[in-house]
C-alpha cells in the first residue's frame, strides 16, 4: 500500500499541469515549475509576457531549462503498466485557494485551508484541526446514540405494552360478544318457553272444545235416532186398524211419566217422555207446547249449547295472552326504535373504509361466535374435587388429610386437577376464573394439550402445558412445570384468552383488565382449559 502511494505521488509529479499528461521533453521555469516544452511554448504564443500557469510569475522564454532527470522518470513511467499507478482518492482541497483542507470552522461548520483560517470570514471563529474536531463530534455522537438507544428501549417497551393491551382488548371484546350471545340465547329460550306455554294452552282449550262438541253431536244423533224410532212406531200404530190401535192405548200413551222429565217432541197430540239427557233440556223460552198427558202443565223446549261456556273460555284465553302479545309488541317496537337509533349513531361515527368493513362483517355469518358455555369436565377430574350442579364451580375437600387415591394418578402433582369442556382445535375461546380458599392457596389456570391416557404433564414432550401458577404472593408462568419468571401480581380473578390459529394464550387480570402474560406457541393438537387446586378447601368458579 505504501509503495502504491509513493508510485501515485511520483506519477503526480510527472504530470504536465497544462495538458495533464505525462511530461514530454520537460523544462523547468525560473519559479521551479515543470511543463512540457511544447505546452509552455504554446502558452507563450498567445501572450507577449509569459507567466507561469501555476504561480503567475514572469517566465523568460529563453531561460527554460531542460530537466533531464524528470525526463528519465517520465520515460520510465510511460514504460510501466498504468495499473501500478492507480492513485488513491485525491485529497479534498479548498476550491478557492487550491490548498489542502486541514481545519474545521465550528461556527460555520466548514472545512478550511490555511489561507481561509487567516481570512476575515473566519479569523474570529473557533477553528480546530479536522481530526480534533472529529474527535469532539464523536463524543457528541456517542452521547446522542446513548439517548437514542434509551429511546429505542422505551419505544420497544411501549410497543410491547400496546400489543399486550391489544390482546386484552381483543379478549374483552370477545367476552362482550359471548355475553351478548348468551343474553340473546336466554331471551330466545324464554320467548320459546312462553310461546310453547301459550300455544299449548290454546291447543288444550281447542281439544276440550272439540271433544265436547263431538260428544254433543254423538249424543244428539243418538237421541234423534231414538226419537225417530219412536215416531216411526207411533206412525205405524196410527195406521193400524182401530182394534189394534186401541189395544193397550193407555200403556202406549202413559208408558212414561210425562211430568218433570217429559220431553215435548212436537206440537201433535201425541205425548211421550225420554229420560235420556234431561240436563240438556231446560225450561228456557224457546218453544211452548201443550202435552196430551199433562194439559194443565206448560213445558218449554231449549236448544242446548254444544260447548258450555265456550265464549267465556275463549275470552279468558284471549285476556291471558294479550299481556304476552303486548309485551312482544313493545319489545319489537323498542328494538326497532333503539336499534335504529344506535345503528345510525354507530354508522355516522365511521369513515367510508370502516363502513365498508362493517357491511362486509354484517354479511359474514362466520363471524358469529359459538355460545357453547364453558364447563368443568367431571370425567377428567381428580376424585377429591366436588362440583356444583351447573359444573361451573369445583372445590377441593380432603377428609382427615387423606386423599382419595382410587382413581388415576394426578397429572400435575401435588395439584388436584380438572379439565374444562369443550376443547379447542380452531378459533378462539375465553373464560374467566375466580380462585378462592385459605390464605396459602395455590392454583393453576391455563390450557393443556390432549395427552394419551395416563400420561403425566411434566414428562410430556413436546410442551403441552401453558399456564399460570397463582398464589397469594404472586404468579408464575409455567410450561410443563418449568417456571418462566416470577410476577409480583396478586390475583383473585384471572381471564384466559386462547387464539388457537395464532397460537396465543393470553392471561389478564379480570378485575383490573391489565395484561399479565402471553404465551406464543404453535398448537399441533386439541387443547383444553386446565385448572389445578391446592390445598384443601380451595375452589375455582368459572364465568361466563
């Protein structure tokens, strides 16, 4: 490198300043500068008073001295490979004075040559050697780098906190969606029950009315049949010869007691009595006929009502249903009024892009979540755990300090564990769990991958557990019994949000809604909610 620098310097000295080529027949002026003989003669032809092209001193044309040594060097250079004389990057020079730049003006932030330093423009300014100025600015840059590095750390921290807050935000939104779905499900279920009750009541009333009507028609037809048979008998007797007609006439006409139970069949002189359904004929004013057997008594014929109290029962049913129908109408009106108002307010707050996204989400039915409630799976539970009727609460009770050891061994000793249901193989799920018990209680809350029957969690490979170990002094993220770090956060209610497709398991404080910890993994099989209790008399309660 040094030899190349010397060769480059030598080449620089062998260049003619006029033609900028290697010197040919070099000559030296009185001022000591070297030029090609032809080049300096050419300059002399254009002026009577020749001046040195470099220093502008007078040059006597007759005093040009040949420089044999420089000519020899020039010849050697011409005979050498040009690649050996590749000069290094030319040092920057002052554009005004053509001098080497050695100084730096602190005020104007300019590079200066020696002449510039003495000029009136910079004479009063603070001027340092370039290397010294550079060293000072290196210190300033280092200080700035430290400040920026600290800012970088702060931005990363803020970014992480924002991402964590976003995860909790998504979890809370998911929870609100589940609540809305559950409430609508409850309303729909209650409406369905009410609908079934009212429809069943009306159907029962309809059946009773139809039954009574059919009984009336059947009895009336039977009564008419009997009546017509007797009329036919009387007609035949009426057409019989006189002797036959009069034979036993008193028995025929007085066969039935024609008083309180007698039934007037027609306006003829024939009197007969039917003791069939006397209650169906009452003494209301429909038809009055004098009976031959009891001319001193007047009887009235009443057309019976097929279904007794039908109008009353229909009115009662209508009165019972009207409040329900009115409530449904009010609910519909309120939903229409409030719904339109809320929707209008919501849509007016959106820009064009968000409005388009809103309509796309409205069309995408796949966005609707499953409202299957999270429950505890008794089949997977430790035998010392007891459960509430709705399978939302599990409690640990060990009698006289002796655990029930008849069932399968514990998956995560010393905890008494149970899985949640249903499992998850895609999509998202969220639940919140409250931990209760004595001051020294310790709980496990998280998710566990599906394991072969009888497998132990701490022996599983690869990782199968992503959970929080929660105690009264703090909590620790754990995987397969390996504690990640200690978080000085006291929890009584923790939320767990699992995004299977993204591989996120997010824990947050369900009381303060602050982020606790996030596992980022990749699931390769179905996972289940997982809970563990220790010691005795501790419990967990799920929601929603």
